[in-house]
C-alpha cells in the first residue's frame, strides 16, 4: 500500500491554471474523492498523478519517492476512465492479460492473476467474451479488473460510472466501495456527483477553479462546509440571517426560526450578524396552529416521487426549502408552520 503526497502542484494551459498550487496527502489504503464542478481541474490532477501530463511546478511523492520524473508505466498505477477503453478485438481475459504481458510476467502468473481479478469483479464466467458482448456495467467491471490485475500501488478512477444508467451506477458505487475496502488499495476517485463522493469516500476533497476549497470526511463537508460555495455545491442548503447572542455563557444564533447554539469552535462575537446553514432535514412542516412553530406561506410545492419539496416564505421575507416524505399536502399560498431542529447552527459567513 502506498501513501500519496501532492505538494504545490500547478498545471497551466496558456495563461490559465487548470490546477493551481494544490497540496494534498492521502494515507495508505485511503479512498479519497476529488469533487467539484466541470472544469475545476479534477481530471488534470489525476492525469498529473498518473504521469500522463507534466506539472509546471510542484511534486508528487509515492511513499516519499518523487515520481514526477517517471513516465506513467513506471509509476505503478491502475487507472479507469469514463469510457471503458477496453481493446475491442481482445477477449476479456486477453484485455486483462495485456498489462501483465507488457511487464513480461510468466504465463502461469498471468493465468492465475487474470482468474483472480475476474473473480474479484464477479465475472469469472465471462473470460472468453468480447467487450461488445457485455453490458456497460460488465465492461466497466472489466476495466476495473484490468486496472487491478497488475497489482498497482494506487488506483485512479476518473468518473468511471458517468456512462452508466442511474440504477447501474448505484450498484457499481457499492461494488467499487466494497472492492476497494477488500483490496485495501489507495484510491483517488474523480467525480462531479456529490452523492457518489459522499457514499464511497473516507475523505472528500472539494475543488473549485483549480484549487482545493475544503478537505474532510463526508460529514465534515456536509455539516461544516467552510463557505457558501461548498455549502451550496453539496446538497440542498438554506441560509438564514442570524444575530449572535449569549445565553448562560454560550454563543447563540438568533434567527427567524428560533435561537439555537452556535458550535463551540465559533469565534463570533455578540451582536454580530451572520449567515447560518440550515439543511432541509433540520426543518419540519406543521400546521400553522402547532405550538412552537413559526408561521410561513407555501410559495412552491414540487413533488419528486419519494418526497415533496416546499419553498416557504417567512414573515421577514426570507425563504427556506423543506422536504417532506410523500406527495404534497399543502398547496401554494397556504399558511403552514415550521419547526427548526435543536442542533447547533453552522455559521457560513458574515452578513455584510
Ligand atoms: N489539454 C488541454 N488543453 C487546454 N486546456 C485544458 C486541457 N485539459 C484541460 N484543460 C482546461 O483545464 C481546466 C480543467 O480541466 P479538467 O479536465 O481537469 O476539469 P474537470 O474538473 O475534470 O472537469 P469535468 O468534470 O468536466 O471532467 C478546464 O478549464 C479545461 O478546459
Ligand atoms: Mg474530468
């Protein structure tokens, strides 16, 4: 297993930096996702780690060894792309054997490793099929097996599920997560799909415009985003204006939906006006008459199958989104009540 360290890595195309001085440490066996909008530099970062592109500045270390001067084939990485890029004229077994043959592995070793890799991705019966005879999900599993069969130090995955339909993507997500834990290989996974990153990763690295905006566990990123951009990119977010108060020595956020504690690490000062993050699941919808509820008016009700999403306008004109299971029970223009969970509120920035 291998530890990966990226130091001040920069890649420019013309005047623009696709990757702008990023630093990142990935522990042995860790599953790290690079998550961010299109064009933020995820694939470029991965290509630099793989060695397909040369950095303009910075270093990449595998277990302390600077691999920057090494070509891809000497970096000992396994890579899977969005397009499966299987050799169409070779059978599954031949696709898998190819990398080992290039490395001049003995025939017996090749046979054994190919069989093991096929078993790993549960395709043992398909060794003699051609890629065109397989489904998209099966082809992507072959691509995974082909990346793993060489027993690389690091697994690099660039949107490997993007070409699959939604159901298959869910299945493969579970499959890749399980496989990675079983093999225990250090993995960097590129995606712009936040659910994918949250589901599978030990750590999520959020990138914007060639830079790392935040790195943390999926929970950190969701519950404690370090700014407006991360908060809105990951899941649904409401922002409420809050005034900082003090109650028995504890900093509180006073909002239109009630007063709740600020997290202990907050450095806000009493009287300050902040924005706080309220995720839709922290809100419950009630009849306006319910005690302790704050009243609002339904501005929009959108049914999505599993849940209905409401936009509610509060008395102070702020709006919030709430989700309730099942079909819409309140229609536009109707008065409702809102209840905010008792949890601390995460500050997202100062209101100017
Ligand atoms: N070969 C290249 N020549 C010029 N510009 C490039 C090249 N490769 C990438 N870029 C630019 O660098 C930036 C980052 O691209 P990159 O492919 O890393 O983004 P990404 O985060 O992977 O996006 P996506 O989610 O769309 O795949 C983009 O602005 C892109 O246009
Ligand atoms: Mg990309």
